[in-house]
C-alpha cells in the first residue's frame, strides 16, 4: 500500500495526525480549519442527549457548559496564534526568510513563497512513499529536514563537545536524553556525545537501574561509563576531557557545594557547560548560586534548576511550571507537593541543549489539584466575572495558571518536541504570551490568510451556536409563558365561579344570568385577580409562609389547635368544643373532651 509523496508530507504536517504529534511539531496554521473538528457539547447533546426540560432542547446547565466550553476554545485559539507567530519568527531567524514587509522593500522571498515552493517540489516529484514513509528501492526518500523546516526552531548551544559528565545521579531518564537515540522521537541536533560518564556512590545500584534492554538496543551501553565517586563533587582530574557537566546536589549542601562547583568549572580547560540540579528547594533563592554565576561568563556557561521533592511514582505529563526561580513564591513550592523525577531529569537533559537556559536560575514545580481544576474554566472576566455578595468584582487569582495551562496544552497539541517546549517556556514564557495578547503583531503573510480562514470557520460555528442558544431560550420562554397563562386562566375560572356563588347568595346577580354568562362578563376582572394571585403564590413571601405553616403543622394530628392552622377549621373546632362542654361538662375531663373532638 502506497501514498503519494505530497500526501505523506501533508499528513506529517497535520497536527490532527495523532500518531505523529510527538515528533512532528509543525505549524498549526497548516490546518487552518482545525478548530472545526471539535464537536461541541451542544452538538453532542443534540445527537443523543435529551434535556429534562424537553426533548432535544438544552437546559440551562447545558447552555452554561456550552458557553464555558466555547470561551475556553477561544482562549486556546489565542495560544495557537501565539505559537504560530513564534514558530514563524524562529524559522525566519534560522533560515533567513524574509517577511512580507521585507519582501516588498527588498524583493526577497517571503515565508509564504518558500513554503509554496517546497510544497510544489514535494507534489511534483512523483515519487511514491510506502505506508510508513519508506520509499521504493528505485525512489529517493524524503529528507526529514524538509519537514523540520516548518517547525519551531529553538536556539541550540554550539559547543557541547563529545563527553558529558554526570555526578550525583545516574537516572535512566537523564541518560536516555543524553544518549539521544529515543525511539519514535526527534534527536537533539547538538547532542553528539560519544562518552557519557556517571559518578555515583552506589555503582551496583546505578547499573541496575540504568542498564536495560532498551539501553542496550539504543546504543547507550556503548557510551556509558558508571564509576564510583570520590565525594559529593568530582575531583579536578575527573573533569578532564568533559566539555559538559550535569551535577545533582541537595539544597542543604548548596551553600557549600555551589562555590566549589564554580571553582572546579573555572579551573577546567575543557569544561564549557555546567547544569546543576538542586533538590529540596522551598524558596526562590538558592544560596551559593551567586558564586557560580559570577565565575561563569567567558570561561563557561552555567544553569541552575531548582526543584522541590522528587517522587519516582508521581504521574508524568501533568501540569507543571517552568520559569525563572526569582519569579516563584514560597506558596508555589508549598502547594506543589513535589514533582515527577522522570519529568525533572528529562527537563535537565533538554536544558543542556538550549542557549536560552544559559546563565539562568530556573525552577520547576507541579501545580496543585485546585490549580489543575481551575484550568478547565475560562478566565473570570467579562461575562464570566465572579462577584461577591455586594456585586464587587473578584480578581481571578488563577488567571495566570489558566494562561500557563493553555500555553502548555497548545505546545503539546501542536506537537512541539520537549526541547522546543522548554525553549518556549524559558525564552518566551508567560510574559511573552501576555505581551503577545496585549500587542498582537501585524502579520501580512500566509499566516494571516490561514488565521482569517480559521476565524471565518469559528465565526460560522459561533453563529450556529448563538442561533441555537437563542432559539432554545425563546422556546423555553414561550413554554414558560404558556404554562403561566394556563395556570392564570384556571385561577381566574375558580375566582369567577366563587364570585358568582357569593353574588347570587347576596342577590346581586339576576336569576336569569347563568354561571357561564357571568364568567364571560367578569372575565377581564377575573384575569387581573388571577394574575395578582399567581404572582403572590409564586413570591418568596408566600413560599416562606408555606414553609412556616408546614413547620408549625408538624405533630398537629394530636392537637386541637396550632399556630398557622386554617381559620375555618379553627372556628369549627371552637364551636365543637363549646357544644361538647355544654353537654358533658359534668361527666368528662378536659383530656376526654379533646379526644372526642379529635375523633370527629
């Protein structure tokens, strides 16, 4: 079974191709109508869910859920615009492609023209591609660079060398990243290590956890050397030949060990990059980091990654935060409750690859359960603003968490690699996204057309939803009005019949006038009286009175009189009491009299 070359490229460039989303972090704009693929909650309810208020009619809860769902989608679309923009900018910076404005001024090829040329080349080649991307023996294969040119291009370090030293840990997740041969994932272009040296206290335990079938088949064992450490840090001799060094220390030892790391790195002729993981951090300051940062510069580049407690059994892939350590608060660490060790060690490995992490003090922590639940709701502003009892607006304290959650979700839905994801979080971060929202850049190239097309699709979907909601609300209102009208007419009928009886007894109605004729003659008045009665029995005052009457009537079956009892019943029983007392006053006691009356 074969696919045309152009079909295969289109498939790889489509974010909806789930089998490739982990490795083909392409522009979401290549599928301009992507948001139209979503089935909204309202659409699903119209297919199979029957509303309690009527068949096929969404109730208030469904309408509210749909509004929340739509708002979250709109907020996510802004994230997609941001990610498309920074992807375009990174491609331009990497390949020297001009923008539409620069094209008009200099005549250079625009980004749209370059992509069009590549698509034409791929579509006109005529080569066939096998089901899983492999070409025939007599056909040339596609270079993955053709696809990668449409991805976000992180700025990578250029001089990592061939030897990396790891001290304080030999975690398998970190070693896999450094080995740079992960099945099903993109390799990191600047990771060309031929030797990975790990210095640990317990060599036997380190080998047991690091050496596996995957390590053997991936070639890790050909590069890995696990040796006993001489102390908390390697000796100067052990650093010889290593161009990159990843160290793990505890926060309790940071004040002592970080200055020693600075001295070792400064006195090394080969070392160019130092990454230090500090665990057990509970605040936004790590003592000793200043010394390491001051020693770096022309000699070497340093990066600090501060985390709280590590858990080996923590769930991976959750909502976590990566940013500058100085921006974190004690509350962030306190509410985090730790982080997955696999996530941290992968983060550590990818940090070594990026230029954006150089000479940066970073932190990573997972969000609390309450924060994760808050991400599912839209920003509390505009129509969704929360207010207190006095009507004052309540500030959405979770807004930045929601924005960060949207950003992380967008990165993973588009299919950014973990290296690219980390670069965006560190280089741009939440501040870059907020700046983009506040001042959207003017874009006059193929992305503008894609956005216009997608927005047009969104507007059509929103118009359909708005019309459906308006129709539902109108139908519900009409149904409520019909029910109210029917109840008022019943009350009016009862009032008119009662009035006819009273007036007939009083002689105010001519004997020749029938009940039906009387009702017709007073119908307008009956409707007014009925409407007043309807409003009263549906008022809060009436409901409160009914609740009080029901409460007072508890146990009334054993009482002659109680608060709130019907006035006619009270008069009837009072008359019965007087009658019985006159007849049996001398024969019966008060209790016996009460029992007789209650039995009536």
